[in-house]
């Protein structure tokens, strides 16, 4: 009897996972419906870090690759000057938000562009530079007003 209960619980878990995998619980950015977010979405890659872009119903300004391995949210408030590491990738300045980057997750946000674009990489083994190279082409369409120092 104990084994059959475990099998039912495991099957229920698979059903819940399958149901949740087609929907995303990612919240949209405060200004995700900004016209520039729509504009740059045209250039998002279909594949990023070997993961396909999801076609799930997502809030405006949100793009997801894989099982939320990479989550992009356009429409964020631009970051203020910071002591967090800032670097340029193909003409786009990115800040690694150290306080938000925990447990193998890396949170990066474009710097000097309004609206800002946040990228969350949840795979500890992923290379943020590789993802940012692929995303910088799209993000560069938002005019840069400030640069990292």
C-alpha cells in the first residue's frame, strides 16, 4: 500500500510540473509594455545558451528561454550609479547586481538605457558573457544615455 501511495504522489507531482511548465510565473517589469520593449523583442534570439525561447503566454516585456534558465524583463527602472561590477558587451553596458545574484543565479541589468533590461541566468554553469553577446544586439536599439565607469 505504501508503494502505491508513493506512485500516486509521484504521478501527481509530474502532472503539476507538466501543467506549470506551459505557464510562467515570471512577473512583468513595471514598464514592460513600453514601446521600446516591443521594438527590441523583434531581435531576441530564438535560442540562447542552447535553450529555445518559450512561446508560453508571458507578460509584456518578458522573454524566457528553456525552463526559465534565462529570463529577460524589459521595462525595468534604470539602475542608479553603483559599485557593482559593470562591463560592456558589444556596445551595451551591463551591471551584475551582486545583492540579487545568489545560489548560482546571476542577475544583470543594462546600464544607461531607459527602459532598462534585466537578465536572470539561473544556471550556475552558464556563461553570462555568451548570453549577453546574443542579447546585446536587441538591447542596443534602446538609446544609451550614460555609460559605466
